[in-house]
């Protein structure tokens, strides 16, 4: 097996790393494609092996450049990496429209191939068809042009979000209620005002604690308009191009194209699933909303309705008043360093791995790198980039870095988040566990013979399930007590955790309705391609949740998932149905026999089996919605 990637130690070397390295990989892709077409491969297995080499080069080129475009502190490096990301995406489209290359695999005889190789051959043929390799030359050229332009638009959309940071300036008394450590980090300026930014850390604290409603609304508006108007025209063009792309391939919509190789299978199934989520949450969410409105009117007697700037604040107040859960009391136990140590310890025990710190260079001094080891054998390497800085990706995500291939490539992945260096909110800890679920999936699923099956290469409407399931561990009193300690070293009380769990159930349906709104916006903007994006977005949120959107805002322009997830944000609720069912397969959260079986049946196969088969292998039956409905407080169907 090759060694993990060695990143430059000197800042002056990063620009060459971000360009030359990717260019060489893409040249290697061309060389391997030419060898496939010139008849070098005499058997189906030899063709697959050359294709595997090609995919290793292409996926590595794309993953490295995409990561650097989102995290490197030097704008010149980020821009160079963006151009290489686009080049890698264009190369992929070029390959998948190559009729001569496709013919190599269409003509290959699957006889004698083992199950994994035969499955790979079937997938390659499907992907060439979906790429348009079977179309005439003119159509293939148009498809390549579409793909290249879509890549450019996606990169521009993400860049505007990443670099669109804004600030509001407010009077100090407008921040009454926020924690003292936040105030210490936001001093009063010469103008007598305090600057609060649209960074996730600031938004999280203000939305949870600031008593002043106007301050919350002002920051929510600024956050919603983060990438507006820049992304308005970008998104409109992207939606239209995607529709033309799908129709050129014979699909009715981009959603039909995207879902063909996913568990849902069609746009119609997505639509019906969203109606099922609607039915499972409508009654409970309306009851929760009335309680929130009642509480809001204690502070604002003439309030006409609860807005998106009120929800988290009101939930936190009701959790405190009804369930005796004080969010500030909870965060006293959640120091970042202890949380990180607890996360590594908990997942290390669950998945029988050890995380060994590595003294290795990376793109920023904040990055922590670890080798993932079991019984002395290196399984992979992870990189944790966990704190905010200017020009960095401003959400939370796992980025693949190197596709694991057995005995050839060490799997690597990076976790990119924006957490405080001090005390954390419990929901931030939940996010940390969620994203780390992707990270361990990518590493533990990286022992594959074939690169296209490596890591989290499952159907995209399953890929969130292992991460959503891992969130459950932050609600367990014993797990939390192992690392959640206050300034005196006392562990978080079990009775407090019990109240947190009870409080979490209140408001759950309403928050799922918000997710339903996101999913409908994602789906319908692609299906309908409205002339007025703002009006359409507002409509789909209005029919999905009683919570009012702030009028005149443009949240779709900062909805980063519209590029990566496209029309398929439904994925999060679809995966959550599976995640709640997977939990029923555990005898206890720290039961090692259950965890071992889960690791072997769900995580380690990577994308080598269909997701439905993975789930059935672990549960002993197909998944059902029963656990999800029970979790939502809805009656069984």
C-alpha cells in the first residue's frame, strides 16, 4: 500500500501542489483511456483493472482540488484548486460521453468475473448510458458542454456562499442573554456598537440566546442574503441547464435523472415520500407551533406569528421553562477539547480502532491529522479542520481526499467544520458526531478492490443514515458522562441528560417540517424552474411549516446543497427513516457485539452492495418506517 499524502510544508509550495499534481493526474487519466481504447485490455478483467487505475487518478484529482478550493487560506491556491476541480468534472463528463470507450465495456464478456467485478461492469455500462455515450456525436458534444458549464456554475455558487460573509452592528444591550464568553469575543467598537457576523458560530449563539427579537431578525436576514444577489442568476441558469441536460438524455426532469440510481428511483417517488413526511408530522408540528406562539406573545404581545428568527430561541426558552434544561448550563459541560477526546474515544471503542496523532504538514495550523489503526495495521488517515477562519467553507462537511483501494491507496478524508475553541452548544456536538459518522464510513469502507465502491460510495439517499444514527450517542447519559464535564471536572448529571432527551422530543416535528421545506424547495425549484425564485422558495416553506419566513429574503442563494444534492435534499429524511431503524439493531449503544456487526454489515462494505441489501443484512429484514414514526410521536401506519 502506498503511503498517505504528504502535503507541502512550505506555504510557497502549495500553488504548485494544487496545480501540477492535479494536471499530472488528469494526464494519467487520458493515458489510461487511450490504452483502454487501443485494445491493450484483452479480457473484461483487464479492462476493469485499467478502469480502476483511471478512477483512482480521476477521483484523487477531484477530491484533492475540491478540498483545497474550500479550505486553503490563500485565495490564489483556492482559485487554482477551483479551476482544477472544474477540469476534473469536465474530464469525467468527457469520459462518460466517449462512445469508443463505452464500447470497450459494452463488448466485455462478464463470464468468469467474480461478483464484485461483475457488479462493477454493470455499473460502468449504466454510467456510460447515463452520461450519453450511446448518443450521436452532436448530442455527446452538447452534453459535455452542459456538464462543463454546470461545473462552473456550481463552483461559482459555492464560492459566493463561502466568501459572502456579512456583519450587522448592534448596540451592546441588543445582545442581552448571550453567554459571557461570546460577549468577550465581540468587544464594543469605536462607534459604540458590536459587530456580529453571518458566520455559523455567531448565528448559532444569537439565534439561541439573544432576547432582542429585532437583532435576531436582522442577523437572520443577513444570513439568508449571504450570497444574494450574486447567486440569483447563477442558480437560474443552473436549473435551466440541468433540465435541458436531463431532457437531452431522455428524462422528464433533472429529478428523474438524479434519482434513477438512488433508492427512491424516480421523481414521483420523491414527491410521494415528501407527502408521507408531511402526514407524519403535520398534527404534532401544529400543536408545537401554537405553544411557541403562546410563548412568543409573552415577550411580544402583538406578534402575528413565529418566524424563522424565533424558533430556536423559543425552543430553548421552553426547554428551560418546561423541562428545566438550561442550554447555558449544558454547554458548561461541553468544552471543545473534551468533546473531541470523547468523540475519538467513543468511536474508537465502537469501531475497534485507534486514532494516532500524526505530526504532518497540512493546509493550516488548525488541522489535526490522525492515522486510523486497528491491531497495528493502518486503515486510513483523517484530517480535522474544525474552527472558522476567513475564506474557509462555512458549514460542516466531510470531504473525501483519497479513495481507499486495497493494498494500493490509503483512504483519507477531511472533516471541515466551524466549531468554537471553547464551550460548545449541544447541537454542535450532535453535528460533530454526525459529520464524524461520514468520516469513519469513508475510512472503514475504504478497503475495496475497486475505487468506485470505496468509502461512502453508496446510494446518495442512504449515505446520511450512518451519520444520523451516530447522533444518538450524544443523547446517552453514560456516553456523555465520559467526556462532558464542567469546569470543576464534574460529569454532566444523568438527570439533566434525561430532561434533555425529553425536551428534544418537543419541537422535533416542527424542525422536521423545516427540513420538509428545504426538501420541497430543492425538489420544486428543479421541477418548476420558476421565474421568481424568491416567491417560489417562500411558497414552499409556507406550505411546509407554520413558521413564517422573513419577507424579502433570498435564502435559496445561500442554500449550498442546491449544487451538490441538486433536487434531492429529500435524502436527509429518507436516510433518517433508515437511521432510526438501524438503531433497533443495537442491544445497547455501547454493545460491542452490535457495533461490530454494524461495522461489518453497514460500514465496511462501502458501496460494494446496494444500500437496501446492507440494511437487510444488519437488521435481518427490510427497513420499515415504524421506528421513524415512533420517534416522531406519530401512530404506526
